[in-house]
C-alpha cells in the first residue's frame, strides 16, 4: 500500500488539482453564503463534470465545494440570521445575536476556526478509523435511531432556558409540519387538505429559509418603515448616515483568549459531529443542534447562549463541519450513502467507473489516497481563502438593512426556487416567513421548530420500523443497550438541569 | 466551471449546427427547433435515473441537434415533474424520464388529471431486475430457505423494501399473493437504509436492483437469493430467477423516456432515432459500461408494448390488494 503513497502525493499536490480545490472552496463559500443555495446543490449541478476531468481533479473540485459550502452557510447565518444551508441553522442562533451586538467578525472567525478544526479531525477519523466506526454505526437500527432522535429533541426543546413549554410546543409544531405529505409507511396522504402539490410534503430549504430569513426580513422591513415614518414626523434625526452605520471594524477582532475559551465547545462539537456524521441518515443539522445543546450544558457561561455566545457559534459550527469527513465512512466501508452529500460523492465515484464500498481503496488506491490528502489540505485552503474573504463578508453584513434586505430577499427566493425547480417551494417559503413573524412576536424559540421538522421524518420512520419489527410491542423500543443508554442520559440531564442547576439563579 | 462547461457545450452545439447546415438532408428533416431539450426526472440528483439520463445528455446533442439538459424535480413525490412535462408545449423539447412509479402506479393510486393513455413512450433505456438479498451469515440463503421459513412461521421474517408500492415492493406483494406466504413489510427511506439494516442485522431480507449489490455479491459480502425476472441478470450470473425456482413471478422495472401523446408522431420518431443512434455510439457505450447503467435501448414501438404490459400488470396487483377498484 505504501508504494502508492508517493504517486498519490504527486497527484494530490499537482498544481492543477490544487487549483481545482481552490476554485471549489471559493465557489462553495460563496454559494453557501447565499440563503437556500448549498454546496450539495453545486455538486449536483457539477456532477457531469467528472466525465471530463481527471478523477483527482474532479474529486478535488467537489471536495472544495463541499467544504467551502459547509462553512459558507455560516456566513449568512451570522451576517443575516439566515442559515445558508440546513447544517448552519444552529449557527444562526448565537451567530446572528453576535452580529447584532456589532461583532460579526468575531463570530465569523470563531465559526471558521471551529469549522476547520472539526472538519480536519473528522477527515482524520475517516482515514484512520473508518472501518471500526462504520461497524459501530451499523449497530444503529431503528430502535437506536429513535432513541437518538428522542434524545436530541429533548435536549434542544425541553432545556431552552425559561421557555420549556414554548420549546416543546415549537418542537411539536415542527414535527406536525413535517408530517404533511405522504405517509412514509402506508403511502396515504396526510394533512394535505386536497392540495395535490403538498403530496411530497414541505421541503426543508424553503421552511428553513422562510422561518429564519423571510420572517427576519419582514420584521426588519416593518422596522425600517416605522423609522422612516418617525423621521418624517420629527426632523431631529440625522439624515445622512454612512453606508456602514457606526460599525468599527478595528474593535471587532477575535482575540486569542476568546479563541481559547471557545475551544471546549469546539471539541464537543467535533466529537458529536464526527460520531453523528458516521451514522447513516442522521445529518449535519442534527449534529449541530446536539453539539450546541451539549456545549450549553457544559459551558461555564451557559447563560450567554442565545445572546451572541461565541461558544455557541463554535459548538454548532464544529458539529456541522465535523460531519463532513465521517459522513463518507459508511460509503467507504460498505458502499452505503449516509447523507445527500455522500450519495453525490457515490454518484461521482460511479461516474468515474469506481464502485463505492470496501473494495474502493484496494481497487483505486492512488486516487483514494489522493482524495484523503485533498480532504486534509482543502481545509487549509478553506482557512486561508476564507480568512482573506471574511473581512469583506463581515463588512457586507453591516451594510444598512434598507440596501441589504431586498438583495437577501431576492437571493432567498431565487435560491429556494433553484434548489428544487419548484414554484410551490417559493409559496412555502413565504408562508413559513409569515409563520416565523407570528412566532417571533410571541417570543417562541425557532430552533426547536426547525429541529423538530428536521428529525421528525427519521424519527417517525425509526419508531414505526421498530414497532413493525417488534410486532407492535412498545417494549421493543427498550430492547437495545444503546437505546437504554441514550434514554438514561436524557433523563439524567433533564433532572440535573431542571432540579439542580435551576436553584443557582 | 459551470460557465466554462455551458460555453463548451455551446461551442459544441454551434459546431454541430454549422455541420448540419452543410448537410441539408439532416437539418431539414428535424422537427426540433434550436431550443434545448429538457429531460425531466422526477427524482433527486445522483441516483440511477439521473446518471443514465446524463449518458444521453452527454452524447445525443451530436445526433439530435439541440443541447440536452437533465432537470431534476423531485417535488410532490415526483408528480411535480410529471405535471411539468404534461403542461409543457407538445413540441418534443420537454420529455419525462422515469421508471413506472410516478407514471404507472401514480396514474392508478393518485388523484391526477391525466390517464395512462396521455403518454407515449419515446424509448426505453434499460430493464431493472428486482433482486432479493441478505447478509451471508443469515440462515436464509436461498429462495427455498425463505419459502420454508415463511411457511413454518408465517409473518415473522422482516423484509425491507424502500417506499410502499414502489419498484422493489410490488414484486414482494405479487410473490406473496402467488404463494400465499406472509412477511413483515418494513418500508425504508431507500436502498441505502435497507442495506444498512440488513448488514447491521436489524432485518432479515431486502430488495434492490442488481448493479447496486453486484460487487458485494461477487466478494461474498452479501447474498443474492433470487431475481423477479424472466432471465438472469448479466451482473449477477449465479443468482437464479424466481421462475427457475418454480415461482412464476416476473416484475421487472424499466427506465423510459416519455412524451405526451399530443406530440406529433414524426417528432417522436425523430427523437427515438437520434436517441438510439446516440446510445449506440462508442462514446455512449463506453460511458454506459463505466457507470454500470446496463443500457439496452428499445425503440418506441417495443417500449409502448412494454409500457402497456406494465400498466396491465400493476393494475392487476393493485386491484388484487384492494388499493384500487
């Protein structure tokens, strides 16, 4: 095996491949920063390119897009409160608050560093621990998955400080929205009210962008109108404001001590992201939310979460990015695509005449070694390029909303349409926007709703599969040690945080 | 990169167009305009249908004239794609590439404003042969093992099959109604989930299409029990058909290109000719081999027979289980 390492090294570090990785990262960061567009979409569009490029170059390009997109999603999450990709929904919670406090650059830098740390660790795990971890991942069947989903829902919703009932209600609403469409087991239509367009259910991107982004746009817009009306009424306000308001970029730098303080959260995110990423079907947004929830529990400044905590940004972003290497583990170990991204990489391998699975590394040692090297160094290209780009992006974030909002709004609608070529998605987007406004007005937390919406299809499938396999016996849900362990941890955490920690206040 | 690609496509189209200007016989005969042809697929990108359609879109412009785009529309469980093609202008520039699910099955069970006769096949890419498989250390290793086990203890064997009434579920229903056996049907989110449930020991059997398990079966990491087709699959030469084992259950799936029935017949004929010509080209054959697509094109007439046959079969199964009356 080692003798193929040198040619792989030459392949991975050939100028052409490095250039493709850099182009990919740049495209990924930029596309990911646009609400609704994700790296996955760009990969899907560019798939046929593998017909025309050398395998290493094509994989370099796709890897670059993927990693860039993963981080790019957090740019719009922090800058506009709009998760650019589903995985960055958790990043939006604290990232956007940090921006409102006037420190978008600190949040963006935290996101970048934690993203790169999470991603690199996950890649190393893919390279060195793929097989053992994949075998563990296979022990996750319907029973274990349901326990994991239940755990994540409890963690996020029931522990929202001071708003437990509202959190649970929002998670339930998310689950309800996710149930619209075809019953995954029987095929019957549910909650479609005779509208055939709803048969496929609500798509994730329009709901996500609508709830977070469009609602924010509507609120900002109405604020802007209010201010304008006030201005006309009394003329004391200063007319000419500079384009950037009073943003002072020199005060908005991430210090080393701040970075060190976020490291614990980053490692929590990295660990959870890597583990959850390796489970087929769990996904990056679940990883980000669980990491966020755990980091809050274990933080010395847990109260800061939700108010612009850099730890919150670090945990969510590390959790999100740390799925990127490990999501390929089931694909490499067994040929099972565990996520949409893994499926697209699988398709790319197939288009190149390589069958995903355990034989891949033996049959195409050079290319796969080269891919491993690319996976690692693409992170550094991401770090370098993004560090160069971020000052510009954080200035964009501070452009006055009357200029910025219409642009973001157009991009959100375009991005949503492009993701599924569907006009219905645009209507869902607008509807979700108005729903978001109402929920914000009554101070409901939005994160549990999104998490409920994301995990509900998987949780329902896992629950009903478990019951089918256990022939209707609910005790079957407790038939696995992993599941019992997850339920126990969830119960202990809830008891601890409701009974013990509440008294501290 | 995307721009570069479209540009090079444009160059290719221009080159082809200028070549055709010197071959008036070809250009005059084409009922197509210069607008691109859209192959609409009712599934997400990256799957077998997408990959197969892309072989055609990469090779056919040379033979058909205009550029060919693959458009993925998975909304409303695929019906959005079907409706999009249905409502497009009937000029042969908007075509549907689908298996029988969104068109035959949906035509029966969903509330749609079209019937099976509103569609005409242009060409068939390939036939997919549903295959039952399991892990190698499972006690059931052959069709006979399965039948014996299911007879001794009815409704105990768990069977994973992707979405209900889909390509890899209907054959199981047909098999059960022919043999009277009962299994526990476990719907999954797709082939990947079925496979991880089987390999993790959570369910007993599952159904998939041969190319996705061929290399694992050859390496002894999965066992293929049997195939619901008339003949064995070329990629699984050692796996018997259910017919060989004495059960006459045959329900292959296909991947067909459809036009609406109001597209003029000379347009359909032109498309059929240039698609078939393109797929017979050395480039297309090489691509098809590389992606394991197993493309064996059928012309419009043969595809129509296959389509009508499937409509009848699926109708019978659905009536049989009381899904429609």
